[in-house]
C-alpha cells in the first residue's frame, strides 16, 4: 500500500512538472512569435564625402549597433549643393522617417525648407547649424571657439605677424562663418592680416589651385589656413609644388591622414581636431533618446563636442587614436 501511494505521488508530480514545462514552452513560443518592436527610422544628411565624414559615419554606425532599435539612412549629396540636400530630404520625408540630422550647406537659403518639415519628424542639425530653423538642437563643434583655437596656432606659427589667406568649401555654411569669426576674434590686435578668403565648393583640386593662386597673387604671403578637412592636404601640395614648405606656414582643421602626416613631417604647423566620431555617435543617441520620450539632452538647444589642437608635439598620439577607431569598425 505504501509503495502504491508512493508510485501515485511520483506519477502526479511528474505530470505537474511536465505540464509546467509544456506551459512554459508554449509561453516562450508566444513571446518568440510576437511581432518585434518597430525600429526607429533615422536619417543623416551629410555635407560631402571625405575622411571627416567617413569617421562621423562610423560614430553613427557605432550608436546604431549599440541601440539595436534604429535603422539609419546615411546620405551624402552627389553634387554637394543645398539643392541636392533638399532633394534628399524630400525623398526621406516621403519614405516616413522619424528623425533627421542634417549638416546644412547654406543655412540661410535652406531655413525655409527646413521649417516646412512636418513637426512630427524630429529635426536636429549636426556639424553645421541653421539657428533660425525649427531644428530642436545643434550637435557638434563650437565653431567660434574652434576658430579662436586656430588663431592661437596661427599666432604661434607666425610670431612676427604677416599676411594670411583662408580657404573654405562653403563660405555661406554656418560652421565656416563661425570659424572665420573665431579666427578674426583671435587675431584681433595682432600683426597678422587676413588678405583674402578663397572658396572651393569642397573640391580639393580647386582648393589646391586656389592656394597656388594665393601665393602668386600675394608673393609675401606668410601663412594659409584651411577650414575644411581636405583643405590642409590641398594647401600642402600647393606649397610643396613651389618649394615654399616652411616659409609659408599652414594651419588647418580635422584629422585627414595627409594632414597628420604633414604635421609629423613638420610641413604643417597644426590642425584643430573636431572629433567627428563623437559627433556622429552623440547625434544618433540623442535622436533615439528623444524619440523614446526623453528630451532632456536636447532642451539646451546646443550640444558642443570639445575640439583639440594638434601640433608636432602630440600628432603621434592622435594618429594612434585614429588608427584604433578604424580598427574597431
């Protein structure tokens, strides 16, 4: 009798355990078969295609992998114009994106269109701003401060003063205007004179031609300043072509490989690093957080990513840091 009761108890326990496991299995099946959470659709409309933007895109992609709930459409205008950016934005809006980050090529001419973007689409500016637009926030460099840092490098390179020329892709872009303003502020009261600003439409061949023209037009030119990432290498090629390395000082922006190599060789005095990887990553993280209801990071209207001066003293460290970023992708 005791054996029979014991057997019945064991059979009942096994039945309960089996039913529990079966229920858990079916519950798990329901969870696994459930419709996955809808991903947030984001877009980033860049300025142009060069090393700076490649690094910025790596930052965006890193954030996308980290979040897991984001689809990103990263676009670069083919002809690098405000009209091309507008065409891209029109396509993106028609496709139903939830948020857009844009680096406006010509903020003044693009503001009306940016203001026409439906309010249900989250809009931020990254890298370059359009302050008069309805964008929620700007994420990127404090370009006035960066311009003042560049002025410090210029004064260190030209302690006796002299004439300098400035080179830029889009003179109407907000970031370019602010960098020039910062340089002018930083050079105020010095013996350094900006004789002319040359625009190159973000074409390195045009930038090199402009640099050659500047040295011909101003034979006593003491320095040249490149505001966009490709300008430094283009200026260096022009200076080397006329054997004026060392006599014409070069200061530029960004961490193009040729720029860093030029600094290491002593042919470029220094550059201002903008941390594009951080700009890209922070932009995507902020858009995602805001679209999930947390708008705290964007309420200030501007999120500045610190810049850094790089000269021969610390260029090797920067080259290692950049190499590490590429290896991790």
